[in-house]
C-alpha cells in the first residue's frame, strides 16, 4: 500500500480524451473532457495498482515521462494515486477479530469503559505508521 506516480498518455479524440498507462498492461480509460479524463485516469491507476497489491503481484516501476514517445494529438502527464486512501474508501467493511488478553486487563478496561475496537484500530494504525488526515 503506497503512493504512486505513473506517466499516462492522453490523446484527444473528437470531444473526449483517452488515457493509457504504458507501464501497466490493461490500464486505460477515457473522459468527456481533460479534467474528467484526468480524474478517470487516477481512478483507473488506483484500481489497477490495488488489484496488483491484493494479488501480491510485482508492481512495475514507472518510466521517466520524458522517455515516452507520443503521437499526434497526444501528450504525457503524470498521474498520482494513493492505494491506502483507495482501500480506506472502497474496502471499509468491518471484520471481526478475536484478540486474547489477560482477564485482569479485560476487567480493568471494561470498568473504565474502554472501547476495545477503537483501541485496537488506533494501535494497528500506529504500528503500521498510518496517519489520519
């Protein structure tokens, strides 16, 4: 889970733009205008990289934007995405975990009204160096 930046080739075709990522097979999209195409490109990039992370597949290195050749009515732009943010938004279902703690700790925490789920989430975020924005 990380932040990524990849070069994308944008091509104007009539009233819309197509977008493809030369470093990522089968990663392409389109948009009604340039801003829409850029937003769609970020989403397509994130979904592709998220799927690679889930499969524990090799994630290719991004090419240098200056090394990418373009055709007529095409240009290269860098597109960024954050798969952790994507994961938080789209994969936010609750899962049940059953941690084991000493009885005395359980009794003391319950007496103090501690929310076990909140504490576990905070501890995991801390251990994984995940900060909330």
